[in-house]
């Protein structure tokens, strides 16, 4: 079964041949994202050097239980393991657009924002959420940095975001003489005009700060580096990884393994025990 440590090691061992030229095609923004997603898939499935497409797809099937897209999060689910959301950035410090889906410490099977196919891809109720955030500078096809950060180190509990969403929806519903429809979004107002032919959709556009800013007290991004990669997780998550993978990552001279203290996203004055992996060239 794949995990973040295996993926981290696979990238370290293959970065020279796989980091560059992630984008192709006319629509650069979309193709850049697709290239990053394929890169992440290859990292977890260990298929960087697999040229046969049938063999590669079979490895993906054995590694992942679900693959989503921009409109159907998450992007990937590892068999009996983490959910993965992949985000591409063209600026090293820009905020990350999450669109209508608020930040998630965990992914829950009862979430109205995921598809039925995602809910039924395997037997599950809650999964750890892993954000994979790649920085590919504007007018470049080269991945300069990659963050892997677990949601429970990055995002507050769902009730924090749900409270805001609920208050907004309740406020809209108090406007007199409107027809408020049930929706997965913040709200939908029916028949706004006298003819009753105009509807108003009210959508959330969630953003979360870049890990380079959020975790600058732990790691400073060096723009002069050709490439750097960081993985951040709780100590409990790291300790639950297979011993063979932990021993392997700790034995690699070009990977720095740090024991750290992370601000608790629900109460920043409380610190969480964490582990950070750093690779840079």
C-alpha cells in the first residue's frame, strides 16, 4: 500500500528526469495542472519509469480507489488510506483557491460536496486529507517546489467553516419576500424579479494561505534552489507509517527529517508534535 513516505522517496529518486516539462498543449494553465496531477499519481504509484500505458494504468488501479477532478474533489484517494487534493500555483506565495469547498482537516464520507462514486469507492467514513501544492512559476514548465501537508496540521475542524457558511445562509434567508431554495452552495434565491424568471446563485469562493506563509516559522523557501520539497504531518501520523518506510527515509542523506512543533489550527497557542521532511537541490 502506498503512502506519503513512499511517494516522497520516489520523487527524490526520480526528480532529475521527472520534474521538468510538466505542461504541454495550448491551454497552459489547465495542462500544467494535469501535468502536476500525473506527476503526483506517478509518485504514489511508483510509475515514473513505466512507459507502457497499460502497465501504468494497472499500477494506478492498484494504488488508488478513486480519481476525481476539479469539479469532483478530492483528486485522488489511496486504497484504504489518505485522500489527496492537488493544487497548482504560479506564485510562490499566492493563496490557494479552494472554490466552493472549504479547507478540510479530514474528508468525511457524509460530505455533500463529494460524489456518490467517491463515497462508494471503498468502505470508509473518514480519511486523512493530504494537500499536494506545487509551485510552477509563470512562463515556466518546471516544478520549483512541492508541499505535502496534512489537513489536520493546516486546517481547522469542519465546524469552524460550517458555522460561517450556516450564518451566511441564515442571513440570506431572512430577506423578506424571496423564495430561498435548498442547495449545496451558500444559497439560491428563486424568482428575484416580478416575472419570476431570474434566479441568484450564491457560491462560496474559499481561499487558504500558502504553506510558504503559514509555516514560515518552520521552513523558509529558498527561491535560488532548483527544486525543494517539504512534507509536513503530525507525529502520530508519521509514527503510524510502516517502519520500513520510516527507516528508509531516515537513512537517506539527502532527506532531512525534523521533529517540530506545529501551531494547532484550532487553537494556535497549543502546539502539536509534528515531523517535517525536507529535500532540496
